């Protein structure tokens, strides 16, 4: 049973003791809980139970096998429980509601049209407006963050490497947030030239053939608990990389570029690059 349902049952009992009617109680719950409110039938059933002298808000113990009934009430119960905690698994929902695994799965996928993404229940099919909103929001956030990173990098080059402040070049991949108009305008106003990165070429990207694999090896198989712990661990690993390894990476990058030219643009085995 979700905490949200417990809260509403307490509220129903409270409204009954204040001598509100069942209709008034349901209206107040609608105002307080919105779409997560219990169904009218559930509110009236619990109101009637309290009027008959019941005090407990917990469900009565059930005996026998879990229910396989895919009723409207069960659909509402599953919906309310998922809205209260979108990380619940099908098994956990079934155990809490006394429903079979198959019934819960059918309700989630067919009646509620939901599926699991990143351990959370989400709509199975998004509208085009929802998709556009997700895309635009991510691009806006990424562009803003990337521009802040570029500005920090530019200022650090000026401070730490003043001799190359007017000659250094930026190498990046072709992620949409990296090639956005606002980013290109920023680079143009700061006179920062860009070294192009051919698409579909991780074998020619230092981050892909050197940096990311090294960090993954360091993080693999570990549990960090919080985002802050992950950030701290990644930062420590980056700081631990010797300057000589970055220099070797740069030499290897130039060699890979020449290998690509020699192979007429074809892919080559990165592990054999010396």
C-alpha cells in the first residue's frame, strides 16, 4: 500500500469525524491530490466503513492466491500506486495489491500504456509535443553548460598558457549541443578556431580511444551511492593521469590521422596503432 493511499484514508476518516458528507470528502481530496486522488467509489467505500465504526486504515488480510481480475478498480489501484512511486517493479506492485504478475503487467502496458525507462515507469508512447519538449530542453541545457565549459577553458588557457592564447584550436565531436548556432557564434566572437571531427569516427577521437576507456576501467564494478561521489571519483582519476600520457595521446592521435589518410578513409584496427 502506497503512502499516498494511506494519507487519503486518514483524510477520509478525519473528514468523517468532522461530519462532512462523502461527497464533500471526495471534493476535498480532489483539491488536495489532483490526479492522484482515490476513485469516487474507493472514497465512498472507505467513508461508509468509517461510518460503520471502522478505525483501521489498513486493508484486511487476504487469503488464497493473488487476484487475476483486471477490473477498473484494479487499474485505478495500479495507477495510483505507480504515481506514488515510479520505481516500483511489477513484482512489488503485485505483492502490495494482491495481483498476479501477469495482471499487473497487462494493466501497465495495455491499460495505462506505460513502460520502464531507467528503472522508472513512463508513458509507453509520447506525443510529438512531449518528444519535442524533451529534445529542446536537453539541447538548451547542454548548450548552456557547454558554453560555460568553453568559457572556463578559454580563461584557463589565457592564464596558464599565455603564449598560445591566440593560436590554440578546439577539437570536439559533432554532438548537436557542440555544433549549435549559439556555440558557433560564441567561438567566432572569441576567435577560437575548431579542428573538425569526422562523423562516425571514434577511432579518431582522443576522448573515445584514450580518455573515456581509462575512466570506465576506473569506475567499472564500483557502487558510488550519490552523484557527488561519482563526480569526485572521476575528477580524482582525471587529475591522476600523468602529463606524459596526455602527450602520448596527442602523438597517437596524429598517427591515427595519418593512418586514416593512408587507408583512404577506411577504418583501421585501433588496437594495432602504434
